């Protein structure tokens, strides 16, 4: 049974990696060689290697910086974007270490601090209780693979339990879930009416009191060791309030669009999240595998479920918002708990507000279905951009307090997202309308260059895998089409529906 689950969970990425298996193995050997270097020297070795790899970009940026004051606005924008991308790559590849890697020493900052930082969750010793939760609505055709992968992941941890919430499905999903409950020993909660994903998950949290609360999506498949690796990261470092797994596309072989998104997902996790994790400030613990310490999140679940924005309920399953409660509770937590003081999540036990770190576990693999059509991709992106806008007003109010590096990564990303539709209009509409077609050409060349940089980073991690060539396609797609969704999302912000997608 366990072997079958392992094969099913590993099948999608195994099929994709086959052409470049030798290259991936070579990359793994290189990483193992770097690890053999003494810890004080390891980061220095990585810095040398990464600097050499980024040298062409560094030389280009150095040359352009000399004439930056005289550059036209669109060229200055391109310079800033390329400089930001280069800096993020440097940080991700020189500073990030997988916190679940037992070959690495326990973080020095955590030694001797377990009693003070997390009295109910010892640094070493007895395994913590873990609850793995999923909310389901009308997923009869594919929920079984998800639940079976959850059961296989929970089986790797003593005492871990699987909790499934059916949010009033109408397509026969509940019959499938009842069969799986009886077969796998999972806990099934059947809601009499539809309440939405956030409320469904919070109702599930009300019946568990585990030291670790993990969420996944109904369209996701977990690697058998994914949950164990995330819990290991929390055990090794009691300053972690939450960690995110590493997500790829489950349906990457469905077509060109899904392959493009698969490569994009790899970069968003391996580079963007790794850079944020280097400073303990991952701003979105993504829904496919989001693992939280109970002490860091339980008091804030009612605020998450009842989140309101612009005077109306914000119904999207905002992964960013829940992560924001962990990142910012030292400054915003007391006020949130006072607002929901009557909730059992707050009144039962008041957990101290701490400056938790939020991390990313690269070795915790999970796969999710990505949109296979442009229409579904647009709907997903609108949901994500609405969640981004809403979260900006919360996380943006305190991110500067977490230090210069996390602030630069966060606010730099915000500026890039905000400027994207403006620059797209300037170069792709206004310029050609006034006869400056060269402006559009140069803009697209810059977009493709940035995509190639991300693609080469993918190739460095996956030698021999030719899918790196899809990454520039995503850059063009983002600039030409997806950038326009930000103003649309802002204008339609109050529209909200139940969604199983991440946000």
C-alpha cells in the first residue's frame, strides 16, 4: 500500500525529469560536494561559484550604472528590474539552506532557547502532534489521490492525523470521502451548508489541538516525506512559526501552458521563496503545503476566517494573510486578539506574540494542478492579485520592521507589481500609438532577457532538462497579458467566491 502511494505521488515529476536525470544527478553531486566543505567555508565557496555564474550580468549592470542618470525612464526601469533579479538570485543561491537538512548544524540562534521561545514545543525529543487538514468542495473526480497522498505523508509521522472538511459538496464527493475515511482512518467533518474554504478549515482546527497544523489543497498531491520534512524544520528551529513546502505542477504534461507554469513555479519557490527564507521572512506560506506551529497561528484563526476589507468580507483563501499574522503578530497581534477575545481560539489559551521566523523547505515536495486553459489561468491570477492587494494593506504596514533585507525584498516586489501594468501600457500601447515601435521592441527584449536569466537558473538546478526554455515564455506572458489584471483586480476587489486555489 505504502509503495503504491509513493509511486503515485512521485509519478508526475519522475516523468518530467527522465530526460535530464543524469544532469539532475550531477547537480546533486555538486551540491553534496559543497556540503562537505566546513560550514565556515561553505558560504564562501558558494559565493565564489555564484558570483562567477552571475559575472556577465554584473558586468552589464556595472556598465549601465555609469550612465544610469542619463538613461530614459524605460531603460532605467529595466536596469532596476535586472538588478533586483540578479540580487535575488545571489541571495537565494548563497544564503539559503534547507532547514530540514539534518546534515546541517542546528541554527546557532536556537541552541538553548527552546524553553524561552517555544515552551510547549521542545527543540529535540518527543515527536510533536501533527494534524494535516484539507477543505473539499465538489472534487469527486480527483480528491482520492489527494487524500491518499495525505495519508501516506501522515504515516511517516507517529500520531499524525488527517482531517478532511467537506464544505457541503453536491457532486457525490462526500461518498468518496466516507469510503476513504473508513479505509484510511481519517477524520471527516461534513458541513451542513457551504461556508467557504477559510471557515471550513477553521472549523476543522476547532476539533484538533495538535502542536503543528498543516494545510494542503484538494487539488494537490504530497510526496510521502513532505510533511515530515516540514515538521523536522520546526523541531530543529523553534523560532520558525511556519514553513512552506516546494510546489510544482501536477499536470505539467497536459500542454504548453502547464509546462510554462511548472517552470515558473520552480523559480518562484527555489529562488523567490529561498531569498525570503534566507532572512526568515517568507511572505506567503503557499496553500499546497503550509505548515504552522500552533503557538504562532491558533489565536489568529478567527481573524483569518472573518477577514474584512473595504467594508466587505474577503472570502478568498488568503495564504498571504495567514502568513502575515505569523510575521506581524509582534506588532499587530495584540489588537487582533482583543477584537476576537470572545472566540474559543483566543479565550482558551493566549499564546504570546513573538517575532516568528517564516521559512521554506525545498525538500518538501508537493504537486498541484495548474490551469490548463488561458481562461482558468486568468481567473486564478485575478484571485491571486486580489489577495496581493488586500495583504499589502496588512503586511505592508509592518514589513519594514523586520529588517532592511526583508523590507527591500517585499517593497521591491510591490513596486515591481504596481509598475508592471504602467510600463506595459507605456511600451506596448502608448509607444506604438505614437510611432515609436522601437520602444516596444526594446521592452520585449528586456522582458525576454529577464526570462532567460530565470531560465538559466532553472537549468543550473536541473542540468539536461530542456524545460528551462519555457521560462522566457512566462515572462512575456506576464508582461503582455497578466500585468493588465492588476487594475482589473483592483476594480473588482469585492467580488469573492469559494475557491480551492491558492492565494
